[in-house]
C-alpha cells in the first residue's frame, strides 16, 4: 500500500487535524512513511495566521517539487489546511506539479481523493467547499505505537470562529463556528481513555463559545447537544434550568470518565470567560491549574481596534478571579506587537500588563497583514524595525518574568504526569506539571503514564529538573 508523510505547520488544531488524517489513511490501508524521501505521498498541512507560515510552506513545496522531478517522478504532492482553504486552485496555478488541495472542511475526504489520483481516475483534485457537520469528522486517533506515547491526547470539540478579530484570517480559513455534540465528544474521550490516555486537551479556536450557536449544522439540532441526563443551559439559549455554559457542561461530562486523570483546554477567549468556568477549577479536580488566555494587547484603544470585545480591566479581573480560586495556576498568553496604529504609549500599556499579570509564558507575534482582514487596510501600519524592536523588548521582559517564576519552584514538590522520554535528553524521562511546566527526571519505561510527585532541583530556561519525591508535602504546582 502507498505510504504517506504529513508535515504540519502552525497550531495544535493543525497537529490534531494531521493526526486524524493520518489515522484515517492508516485505517484505509495506507502506511506512514518515516521520511519524505521514502513517501509515495507528501501532504503539507498549512497555516495562514502569519505570512511567514505561508511562505515557509510554499518554499517547502517548491523544494519538494524540484526533488520529486529529479528523483521521485510518481510522488503525489498535496496541500491541506488553512492556506489550501484560502488559496485553493491558485496553489496549483502557482505550482502545477501539486496534485491535491484539500480545504479545512474536507480533511476526511483525503483518502478518497488520493485513491482516485493513485488509480489514475483523476489527474488533480481541489476541494475547498464548505461541508455541513464537518466539525464531527475529526475524531480518529493514531493507535499506540504510531509515534504516540498514548498518555496525552487532543480532542477537537468545534471548528471555525465567529469573533472576526480585525487582524485574524481564521474566520475565513476555518469558517463559521460549529460545535460537536457532548455525547459525540465524550464517546471519543472514553475510547481514548480505554486505550491508556490519561490527559485530554479539548481543542477549539474559541472553546468558551462551544455550543453557543444554534446553527451547528443543517442536520444537527441544538437538542442533540444535551442528552436527557444533562440539563439544558440558559446560556446558549436552549432552555433555562442551569446557569453553566455549554463548555462547562462539556468539561463536567468529560470529567465523569473513569480513568481519565487530567483535563486541559485551549484556547478560551477572555470575552466568554464566565464565572462558571473560573469556578469549575475549584469544583473539578481533573481540570488542571493552567490557563492559556490570549490577551493580544494591554491597550484598551488597540483592543477595540482589534475587535476583541473586552477591556484591559476585564482581562485583569479574570486573572485575579482565577488566582483567587487557584493561587498557583499557570497562566500563558498570546500578544501581538506592531498592530496598525500601535504607539509607544499603547506598547507601554502592554509592557505594564505583562508586569502586572506575571505570565508564566507568553507567545509574542509581530503583526502580519493578512489578505482581506480589516486591519490590513487600517492606517498607520507599523514599520518592520519598530515591530522588531518592540518584539525584542517584550521578549526580554517575558523571559525575565518566566525564569523568575521558574526559579521560584526550586525546592518545591510538584505533581507530574509522565509522558515519555525527554526530547532533548532521550536517556531521561519527562512529565508535565498540572500548571503545564515540563519536568525532566531520571525515569524509565515503567513510569510512563504515571502521576508522580517530584521535587524540583534545578530550573533551566524552559525546563525544570526534578527528583522523584519520597515525601509528599501536599504542595502541587
Ligand atoms: N499577525 C500576527 N499575529 C497574529 N495572530 C493571529 N493573527 C495574527 C496576525 N495577523 C496571533 C494571535 C493569536 C495567535 C495564534 O496568533 O496572537 O492568538
């Protein structure tokens, strides 16, 4: 059977989509190639969120085309994902050796198109159409042994985004928000747990919007979200018996799964971060003390121009509430520097917010104008040298705070879930704390999948080092 190699760019959602496509292909008899050179098919799962990500994938495909021409004339080459969605046929016009372009609602059709191309029934295929209920098609996982440790897994709970932040291309590449049903998601989680998964991360562009839209798909009515054993919510407008949001109801349902140890989610939106979600951290022990809450800017003026739907004050209030419930919660964020019109004063506001919150980690992005997004046409675009300089200044601050927080853990006891050998030091093992920090320790295969207490002995810039703890002093970060 033909072998396939998938290279993924961009976010965790893309990683998850690639895994689902790989699993679907394996189920149809395809094998997974260990390198590009050995593959009959190479698929690039692309990202459009910044221009750099698009350019990387385009350059990669140019190289693959050149190599295929020289050495592997029958190799099938394809684009999938966000850039495939936004550029469609253009990609084949640009690179005529590309055989396949699969949009974000068509991942599950990949095998059919590949079968057709390999059998000569089609020369090329481009499919970027919308498809009702495509949110329910990303469900297959690779089984243990296929490059997965099987301890942690990602589960896609929804697709699309309706927020239309003015900088962001995602609503155009991923389409309207559509959620899967709770029973469908729980069934997938149960199956994963039965295969040994201990930690599940619920994934969506904006998970706090989960289930809030009635028009999930033409053939799925809202009542299917809430089977009889789950009370309807008054937040999504589907009736009124409880005040928890559909997302918190989903977490509760997943929390019931026996054998599951930990639940994470990414990404919530500050706009939809209700008290019910804050409170869930104190009520649901499997929900770990970690929150990735993208802020984007510390300036109210820019937050408005970005169409974020919250103020600096509201953002800070959420962090304060979270820390009141879980003092040691790990908090990370995304920040954009150089958004159109960003002045030194606006940037100072971002610096001061970062100082105030003391993030454990912050991902900084230089603003990149995306085609057809409102911000691309805004006046006062910030010149590259200013973006670079602000990026450096912010990075220095973020790193300083991050390493201080890291060092403060030395000597403390933390709980880790052991995921497997350390990537950088394969002779050692790594696990993650509940707050999402990586800890490397002297372990062995028998520790895999175990929840352990370790004492932090040393802090590197991104990694903590620990010794398995003999005594548990009850502290857990
Ligand atoms: N330019 C720079 N960064 C962006 N992001 C989204 N769109 C853009 C853009 N046009 C960043 C945001 C988001 C993260 C995933 O990518 O910070 O949270």
